[in-house]
């Protein structure tokens, strides 16, 4: 997802000064892997641990959060 896609999703501007430090934190925690597309562009992908954490979060949400439809 690109920063502009995030901006469209959240309907507000994504500040790069916060986005990239947050991504670096996720990399440091082993949840996201950082790669390089070219000298100016990085890529980010979920690690196995990141996927497990997301799955655990979804299971927790389904256990405690109900949505009225």
C-alpha cells in the first residue's frame, strides 16, 4: 500500500515523518521486513511473525467484539 492509498483509506494526509519511523519500529520488532526497490524506495512486507500476530489479533477481536449488522 502506498502513502497515497493510506491517505485515501483514512481520508487524511499521512505524514512521512511519522509513517517511516513507525514502519522502522515494526521492522525492529520482527513484524515487518524491509527491502529495497531502488536507492530511493523501500519495500515492506509482513513476516511470518507479523502474520501470526495479525491472526491472533483477529481471533481476539472475534472473541470480544461483535458487530451489529
